[in-house]
């Protein structure tokens, strides 16, 4: 376990990197240090072929992340939006990392916390957690990616969440397709790690391809068609594609090289 920056802890579990927001006294709210720390870790994970999946979670059982730290914001704290680290955070929260991300919502995720969670490809949630985008109640709107929630859940439900600003329980999130699994509070991280390990066991190039294409098909179908051709030429001629077929014939686990 390593505290990379104040408020963020990193843990390695084989091919899985766990990033844990560690500010329980502030309901794991995001300040500049945490945003930059998450972004830097995300960029390092992309550059490290040994990391095959990321699990994103928080400390405690009250909150995954309460969004932006309004006290730090009001005091004019510099988040460093022009930095590489902030760009890495933005890529993660938009679902643009090549590395698969599993969200482990140990507690509630609202505002920017839910926007961060939307960057995860699979979300495991505590049965006690709640989710919402309350920005309109504060004279704002969810400009950090929250308005794209309609790509993940039915548009009517997306409008309900964003127009009313109310929270919904984890079970409702599961019924809408926002959450992949709802488990007891003490089982959130272990379940997320299980998902992450199962994902990490698959071929890296194939994972990158499906992650990009599934998301892009929602946002820009024409561009997704172009990228499909690219990924077909890369993945189907790769050494890993040959290894996958060989391992199947030899009835053994494949050894992926990511090329």
C-alpha cells in the first residue's frame, strides 16, 4: 500500500492497480492533489504493460466520492487543469483510458463523484450507496461528464436524474443499468477485484479494442466504424490472436504479450 499523494492510496494486486480516494473526513471529495494523483496513476497504468485493469474506490462506507471539494474550490485551490495529470484524470472520467476500469462504489457517489464513476467500464456498488447529479439544485449543471449519462441508462431516466437532482438507491441504479452488481457493503472491493482479475486475464489488445468501440458506438457511430477497421487490422493479425488459438488447441491458459 502506497500513499502517492495526500488523499490517495495505491495498491497492487498482481495485474490490477487499486486507486483509493482516502479523504473520509471530507466524504472522499476531490481536491487538486487527488485529481492530479488519480490522473498521474492512470497515465502510469497505461504505460505499464503489467497493469491490465484498474479498480477505483474510496475509503470508508459513507461515500465513494462526494464530488468536488467545495471548500478547496472556494479558497481558490489550483487544480492544474492544464497539467498532464489533469488530462489523465479527464481521460479516465470520460472512459477514454485504454486500461479497463472497475468502479467499486463503497458508498454514495454524487455530483463529480458520480461523473468520475461513469468513467468506469463496470461498476460494483454497496447496497447502501446512493447516486445522483444534484448540480441543478446549486444553480449549476453536471458539466464534468454527467450530461452523458444518457449513453449508459435510458434517456428518460437520465433526464430524471439531471433535471430533478435527486439521488437514487443502488438497486434502482442496477435496474437502470447504471450499476453492474449490488453487494453487501463489506463485499464491494472483493467483488470489484474479482471482476478486475477476470478482465485482466483476457487479451490486452482485444480489451482495448472493445472498450473503445463499445463506448464510441454510443457517442459517434460513424467514427466507431472507422476505428473498427483499424482494430480489426491490429488485433486479428496480432501475435496474441495466434496465441489465443494455439492455447485453445493445446488446452492451456494463453500467455498474452499485448502485441
